[in-house]
């Protein structure tokens, strides 16, 4: 969670959401490519292709340049691929 002043309605058994970044200027950006096409039918009216192809994120996992105190996950970092 990134915003400081956001209200959340939680059940009693749910934990409070954690902020994943220290500063609002460090929010990561992710780009997705989604492909959808028109459904294809054969001569009898049966669907041969539903039109749904997929969703792919344009990120790559790269090793972290150095160890930071706030990184508890491990030595990898997601970044946008160009």
C-alpha cells in the first residue's frame, strides 16, 4: 500500500495493510500488454478460437546493486524492460 491517508475496511481477522515503499516518489510502475481478438467460428457455428490470448507484464527481475536495510525479500528487484 502506498498512500498514507487511505481508509480501509477490514475484517477483525485481517491484518493491517503494509506500505511497500518508504516514499510516495518511489512507487514502481508496471506496463502490461493485453491481447484480445475477435472470436473465430467455423462453418457450423462452433467456436474455433475464443479471442482471448493473454496478458504479459513488461518487467524483468534483476539482481539488486547493493543490500538495503528495507529489503527483506531477497537480492532481486523488478524493473521495466525496454
